[in-house]
C-alpha cells in the first residue's frame, strides 16, 4: 500500500495532536491489513472493519485521531477458515496468534502482528519506516442461543470461570481454586492439566463454550465482552451483507448494518469523544522502551534536558553596538560636565577630543552599513560640529589661570555650549531607531504552517518599525533509523505578496538579527522529519538575543487532571519535551490554560525547578490561528511579541 508522504507528518485533527510516529504506526497497520485483505480475497473469506476502525471509516474515511490500531471482525465460521490457511499465506515476518496456534495465548482477540523490532532496512521500507512491533486485532463473532434459558445457563458457567480467573490473577493456588476447578471439571466433563499454566486452558475452554450455539441464527455477540459485561450484542441481520467504503486507497469492507453495530457499542458515534484516557495509549509505548534499552546510546530519538539549554549568552549585533555606543557617549558627557565643575579645562578638552574621534568612527561604521544618505550620518555631523564649538569655547578660557574671575554670564554660556551636543545624542538615538530597525527573522519550513505566523508578520509590516525577513528553510523526511531521506524546500509555494529571502543568501553570522521566530521546536527528535540541522534551535539561538517559538497548530484545551484528556496530555510529549521549548526565550501558546498544561508536562519531564524557570518563558497570549475571540488570537500574539521585542 502506497501512502503519500504528507500522510506521515504530524497534524492536528479534531483538536487532537497526532505525532508523525503514530502516522507510521497507522501505515504499518495498513500494510498488515493489506496482507489480510489479500488473503481474504484469495479465499473468499468475509471480514469487516470493526470498533474504532469502523467509526473512522464511516465517519471520516480515515483513522480516528486518537485511535492507535486497526480492528476487524469475522464470523466464527469465516474465522476458522482463515485460521486454516493464514500461516501459509502470511509473509515470513508476520505472525498469527490465537488459541489454536499459541498455547500461551490469553486473550479472546486474535492478532496478526509484525513480531520483529529494530532498524533492518527491508522491514523499515515495507512497514512505512516503523521500527516497533505492530498488531492487527481480529475479533470473532459468535451466535447467541435463541432460547434465553440457554444463555442464562452459560452465564452461570461464565461466572464460574471468572471466579477461577480472579483467583489465578492473584497468584493464589488455594483450596478454593482447586475446589472451583473440580466443580467445573465435573460439570463440563473436562480435565485441567494442573502441571501446565491454568490461565490459557481457561481461555481455550471458554472459547469452546462461546461457539456452542453457532449455526442457530441467533444474534451475534462479541462473546469475550458479552460473557462478562452483558453488552456488544448485534442483530444477526446487521452482518447479512457487505458494503465497501474508501479508506486510504483501499475498499474496506463494512457490515451493511454498520449503524446498528456502531450504536450498540458507542451510542451516538457521530459525536466525537476522546474516550479512554492514556492507560495503554499509545500501543507502541512499551516497544519504544524496549528499543531504547536495547540500543542505549545509539537510540537518537529521545531529547534529554540539560540546564545549559536554558542559557542564552548575549549576542552583540551591530544595532545593539551602535545604540550602546550612543549611551556610552551620554555617560562620557556627564564626566565632561563634572570635569568642568572642577574647573579641569585640560581634562574637558581631552574628553571632547575623545568623543570626536569615537563619533567619527561611529559615523564611518554607519555609513558602511547604510550609506551616506542615512539620517543618523547628518546628525553625527551636527554632533561633531557642536563638540568643535565646545572645544573652541573652552580653548579660549584655557589661558585664564583663575576661572573664578570669569563672569556668571560666561560660565552660563560655557555650560550651555557643553550641554548642546547632548541634544544631538537624543536625536541620534531616534534616528538610529529608524535607520536600524529591529530585524525579525521568521524561519517557517512549510508554506502551510506559515499561517500561524502570517498575522504577526502582517502586523509588524504595517507598524513599519521593524524589518521582517521571511526565510523558508529546507526540511528532510527521515528513514526509520533516523537517517535523512530527500530534502524539501517550499520557498516558491509561499504567498506571492511577501518578499521571500533565500536561506542560502542570508548570512546569520553577519546579520545577527534582533529576533528569530521559529515554529518547529523538534530539532532532531521528531522521528519522521526534521528541518535542516543548521536551523535547529540550539544552533540558531547563537545568532540572536531573542529566540521566539510560536506553534504551527492549535489543539483543544487540555486539562492534565481530566481522564478524558489523558491521550492528548500524553501526546504533549511530542511537542513539549523537545529542545525548541527550552532554547527559546519566549514561547507563545494558545491560552493561559494551555500554558498550565505545558508547565505540567515540563514538570513531569524535567522537574518542578525547571517548571518555575520555564513559567517566565511561556506566554498564554493566544495563537494567530484562533482569531480574535475573547482577547486571544493574532492581536494577543502581536501585543505580547512586541512587548518582548522592544524590551531592553
């Protein structure tokens, strides 16, 4: 099965963040499904999409965002035919587990699975670069008895088996266990092998009991659930005919009575509910842990926080340097005036000469950057002329040995002459702000994700007090082992009304922009794709004093304490436990509520001390993607960003 590369990228759907590695899990599952589909077509064995897969296919024609596997079902007679041929038909790397094949199997659901994990190239290519084990669940439908009394009798048996199972789970080989076993052996005329594990034997016998009334035309049931919970009973007619529905480039079979089937299990299945909490989600969580332990230092997909990531040494760019120089001039003028109050005329003349020399150096530097037409150049010339006038005025009184003999009027005029250059310094500061606007560099990788930055760019361009550079950066798909695949560059796909700067023609080391804005925080720790390593957050922050992260997405609000948000909170690890969050000086997230969720995940990941530090680096000002609702949206982002940008 061929899937477009865009299928595998992280996305937010129905307010839920789906990481790229989950997309690869889906892709691997679809590959297994295609093998099962091939076998079933070859032998004319009916099967149906089931559970969450059926909901996704019917409602959205794609996976439910918070689902993590593929479910199908078969009628018992079809399943038995499948069992007889599946081993010979499956590719070598796939296995099939059920009672008849695995004596230790303790689950009423059978599975087709990719057993091997790791980074073998052939397996990665075939299974969509997914390195973990992956399973496809097959649920078996059995018929219920037409006579209610027969089902009541089975409930008694199921209760007995449940009691035995609970005793076994508590690992107690008590007299009660042996008594229960003896009772059921006598009732069913069977014999347990007490030298073998009892749990698989229990499952096997119960599975035989499930099949007791097949062929009678009664309602279907998922007996593993019906026996213990009394639910998941379906009308027989719901599975009389098969429909086909488009699902990722295949025609997926579904029961004609899918509406009854889904309502039986989910009620109003059109209502989207993120049910179930985290628990065993995602299905590959345990497998990832195994591979991390196996590969140790060779495992490259997990970010490990370091306190150094929070550090950001000062970067001295040209704009900051010249403004700081002007501020230093102001300090030197105070010294000059102090020397005059002490009547140190030679010291004053030396101070003025020093200021003139530095002003000339400053003027030449500005001219090289902005040309001689820059407003600040003419003001520096006026400043130097004012210094010259002060120098000449002081030179005239230098021969006077006792300055006290000078009149008050002369002293007043001299003081005014010394103060006049200061007025030009104030003008120079304003002129430099215009000649050297703060430069903000935006580094989106995707034309689609530029939408999360676009309103901020528009607002800055309209204000006119900053210089904006939009520099699309290249990105790579990754193989399952983390190595780079093909490179992509979308610079030509950005809206034509914006001036786009080619990343190859912008010298970060020379420009040292005042602020860099990123919307990809992952660096090398996204398993599916990566921006060019030169643009990782840890590298790019070397060229600016202010690194800002603005997410490319908006999710539903997440409450870490709400069970229903368990999966969503777990998936925050894919965009919070990443370097860009910690390297950035400011991250602007969608709301104050989500700021709390970020901090909760950070606390879980790096500890409460780091959480306290990060609370100052994360703002819940809103997202450009939210609109202007309740003070959120682009207006909130722009205000927060500008306060941060223009803060000294």
